[in-house]
């Protein structure tokens, strides 16, 4: 995989990425599995030729592989570059054809620099609390101070359907706190080597699909839109980091 990193005047960074088809093929095959199960006129379920499926669902397949692979390869590129996005990767100019290199650009806001609190200041933060994770979150927000970029708050509000929210409003301040907490937890995850595997994301999607009574592939496709899968992965990462803190910082008996 080849990449080039650029810094933009507004504080964002942009990376150009090119990956060989071999890095895309597993994603392509996985996406095709969802469509091979669908009923296609003239064929028994699961028996339609691959060429028919590729032609009939070309647009849907293209949309899904563009979103899925650009996000995955974008995150991998940032890891290789020693950079970290504070929010969602904004992908553009995706170019791909089967068996050809996959190309795209991704724009992101770098994770702000700030100091994490020492472990002693966190010890016992959630002791005897009814909501240990919530109490640990509040302690982290009290101890870590840095300005949250407005662009990240606007992105958070947009995901909540509040894109027109006014700067400084109650909803704005709540969104800023959510973004700030996520940035803190991401920094802790990076320093402690805490990661969330894609298989764990898939398991949570399957669980939620069962709860909602919908098909797993339908929910997966919906989450692939507008960064829903990446957001779910961030939420799982937040859960993992908070659990780690609660377990590792318990006061000794």
C-alpha cells in the first residue's frame, strides 16, 4: 500500500492512498456473499452465477466496498503514519475496478495533544458507584482539559440529527463533552495497546440485528453508510477502555 500525507490550512490533514487489489479482494468476496443469498428471478436462491450478481447489484456493491475499504485502509494508513484521527475519516475521490488498484483520499482532524492523568488520581474513582463506567467517565472529564475542535462537535451533532444546533447551546456542550471523552479514551487505548477487532464489531452487529428483528446484512449495510460502523467500533473501544480502567485501578483489598 502506498500513501502520501498532506496538512491543510484549516488544521485538517489529508492522505492519498493506493492499495493493490489483493488487499481489497477479501472485502469484495465478503460483500458478494450477502448478495448471493438474495432471490434473483430465474435462479434458485444462492445459485445465480457470479457475473449475474455482479452486474445486477453493481451499484450497491460499489457503494459498500468504497465505504468499507476506504475506512479500513484509511485507519491502517494512519497507523503506519503514526497519526490518529480524532473523528470520522471523510473519504472522497474513490476509484476502483475489480482486479485493479483501489485509490482514494481521506480527510481527518488529528487527535489533539493533551496530558493524561496519572493512575493515582483515577484510583477509586468509581468505587461503590451505581454506574462505575459513568463515574469513571466523569472523573476523566474533570481531570483532562483541552479545547475540543468545533468541527468535531458539529460532526457529533450531525450524527444525532442536530446539525443546526447553535454554538454554546446545551446540546452543543453535551456533544462537546461526548467528543472530549472519546478523545481521552482513544488516547488511553493507544498508550495501553487496547484494540477492538473487526470480528467483535461483527458480533455486536449480529446481536443488535437479532434484538431489532432485522437481517444482519441489512443492518451491516446501513452501518456502512456515513461512518456508522466506525462509530460503533469507537463505542466498543470506549467500553473496553473503561472496563480496563475499572479493573486495573481498583484499590487493593
